[in-house]
């Protein structure tokens, strides 16, 4: 290594002033329903668990849109955080068109609210498709999409290499003033069976210890911790249940029973989640917030259309209510 390379390697990434402004500027923020119950701070790790499909990815998309939207733009309030989103797709089923459509809907909805008088005046004179062209802000849409960094991984080793290089991938955006807000992982247990098989093959061949399932997950957690030390971000990860649920759903008009609300039962339930845990202890200790999702029958919309309904329950911290929602063209909608 030459002298120039050595100096570049030890050169600091930020000044003390930049570090203080980044750390002291971190505040708790609320996301849109159904993640609105608990304010999240930098350093929090949220795990969303549920069978497939239970709209877990839809929740990630809605949270991502809130992050990449600005707070205001040209006098219109959008209520966003204007931060970068790092989206790691591990099951390789992410629909970028769904993200685009939901983002456009949020842009049009905010514009409609901010320009209500104009919208009502034009509503009877302009067709819907023409109206979208009139109020659609291409510059705002492009700036939001630039704050969404999408990466696809096909195995745990590729996930590790991605985590190791994320800091360098987002450096250009941060140089332009955009800070990272959320790291999203969909879904964290996607490589469980392949890693488990690799672990058994390594033991049969007396191969390197580093190939074990536990050590792979431990290394992934360590890389995430390193990233969180440099960047003030929240981690939101989905996880599909690979075994049947331990007990049936416990819903009563969206609220838990009084017995389950007792402190003693709450701690007991927190220790025994309604699903069989398969992730290693290193990941479980890393998680600070836990959410469990289920399908909750069908819901009849105002247009008499039958839509699948889902329920969301906070296990950690445990809350005394369960949110029920549907997913339509506009995104997630809370229902009673």
C-alpha cells in the first residue's frame, strides 16, 4: 500500500461539527398507520413477522414513501422525512411499480389537500387522466425516487458483502445533503434453509466453522451494528413464519381481552410469541421492537368489493390494541 493510499484509508469520514449535527439532530419520528403506535428512534430494530401473504412488504413500501417524501415542496405539505431508504430485497419479489404507483398517489393526494379550492373547481371540468398530468410534479417524483436505494441479494454471502459496502454506496447521496433514515430488509429469514443445509454439509466435511448458520447470522448482525454506528438509522425487517402458528388469533373488535392485558400475562406472552422462532439468538437479541401480523378475514369496501383484511399486533413493546387494515390501490387503509 502506497503512502497516498494509506493516507486515504485513515482519513476521517466527517468532521466533529458534522458528527454533532448528525447525532444531535436525531429525533423520534412517527410513520403512517399501522406503524404509528410507537415512535421510532435511530438505533431501533423493528421485526415484522407474519405468514405469507400478510402485507408485510406493503408496510415497508408505505414507510419508505414517508421517508423519501419531503416535508414541504413548493408550499405544499407532504409530511415526509426527506431521508434515504436502503431497501435490501432478499426474497427477490419486490414490485417497483407498486412503489411508484403509491408514491404518485401520495403526491396527488397531498396536492389535492393543499389546493382544495382549485381541485374542486377543476374536478367537474377535467378528466381524471388529464388532471394527473396537470398536477403531477415530475421533478418531485424523481427526487423522491433518487432517495430510494434498492439492492437485491441472492444468498447470505451476497448480503454480507452488500452490508460491508453500503457505507460507500450512500456516500454520494450524503455528500448532497441527504441522510439515511431507514434500512429495510425483506425478508431476513429468506436464506434460512440454504444456510442450514450449508451448515450441515460443512459439519460433515469438517469445513470451516464460519459456514455455520449461527455464525453467518452473527456476522450479519455485526455488520448492521457497524453501519448503525456510522449512520443514525432505523432498521425495519420482515420475517415470514416457516412453521404454523402456536395458537389461534386472539382478536376481539381489535382489542386484547382483559386477561391478556394483565402485566403478568403480558410478560408471559412476550416470552412466548404466537409463532415458532427460528432465527438464532444473536438476531433475537438485536431486535428492539416486534410486530406480528395475521390475515383477518375479508372486508367489504364501500363499492361492495371484497378485500383481504389483516391485523397488526405489537408484541414488543406490547400494546393493548390490534390494528386492522386493508390494502387497496392507494396503499394501506385502517378499518374498524
